[in-house]
C-alpha cells in the first residue's frame, strides 16, 4: 500500500505539471537578442489558402525588396539593377517568392547574428536570379512584328530579345537610299554590291554577302557570345539559343553617312522584325 500511495502521488504530481505552450512561428519583421538588425519571416506558405497565399507572397516580396533597396537603413543595400531584375523574375513566377524568401531569411539571420558577413549575403543575392532562371528565356517568344527606322549614323540599334527556336524574318526597305561617304554611290540595305574595294579588317562583317553599307545583324546569347550575319534586303534567322538581336549598316565610320534627299522628301530606311514562331 505504501508503494501504491507513492506511485499515485508521483503520477499526480507529473500529471499536474502545467504543459509549456507551443511557441508560435515567427512572422514578419523580427530581431533576436544580440542581432544587429531585423529579418523578415514569411508565413508558412504551405498552410495558406489560395487568396491568403497570394497576399502572403506579395507582402513577402515587397518586404524583402525594401531591405534589399536599403529602405530599412540597417546597412543592407544591394545594386538597384539586380533588385529590379529579381523583382521581374518574381513577378513572372510568384512561386519563386517562397524559395527566395527561405534562402534570404537564412542569409539575413547569418548576417545579423554574426555568423556570416554582409558580403556573403550580397554574393548570394547577386547570383540567385541567374540560378533560378537558368535555361529560361527572359522574354516571351518572338511571335509578333516590330517596326522601326534605321539610324545610319549609329552602331548597333533596335535591340530585340529572342528565344531559342524563334524564327525571325529581318527586312529592310529597299526603296530608301543612303551614302556611307561623300564620294560613294547611293545604296540601299543590300549595300555597295558593285564596289570593287576590299573591306577593311575592322569592318563589322567580312563574311560572304557582306558589302560596304549592307544591313547586318548581330546576335548575342546570354553568355555574351556574339555572331554577326549579313541581312541585306531580307534574311530569316533561326535563333539557336536565348539572346538578343540588333542591326546596323556595315561601316567603320558614321559621321559622313547621309540619307538621300529628293526635293523636300528625305529617305528613311525602315526595319521590320517579323516573328514566325
């Protein structure tokens, strides 16, 4: 009986101890003891309904960006172009906000707790956009038409983002004429096809089909590799990888270039990019 009484008393004492209430997960801006700044804790996205999820992602994105832009005056301020670039990525796919928020929180905690430097956070930030969008095209497929006018006094111009697999027809107007030197002939986008002078080494395009004054196109992929092609009156370009196209006339100097004038009318070469994807 004495043993049973001791057991019952012990059981009573154990069962009578108050249970510790579970700690609520952190949300919003928080700062732990010893930290030098605050970090933004996102909500538990997986527990939210559709409407709540949308609002939570939006608030999380805006909060992170306010810190990245230096608006919290806590010593954190990243390059504005990179902030804008990451914002564009998130707006294009809000699912990425959850991934970015989780990684950003770790970088923030490590920095303000003294476990890592500010430079480590910025290095992560500068690289995260490229990591998340690796292999993705930064623009919509080229399925539309773009019209502009050529400036024969400038180098590469009329940039247009293109995606791997796009088919773009590039065309210049043939009824508009210009000169690339005072003593040169009037030519159109086909270039000086009757010229006998060899092209200088420094001219942008020395390929077959390139003449002085020819309309040419430059394709630059995401790695920065450039390739130049003769366009002439028209060409069809099948885009080999994500990148950008631009055009100019094949020339080495531009100060003496001029459009033909007939009466009050001055010629202006039009350029058309027509996506056929």
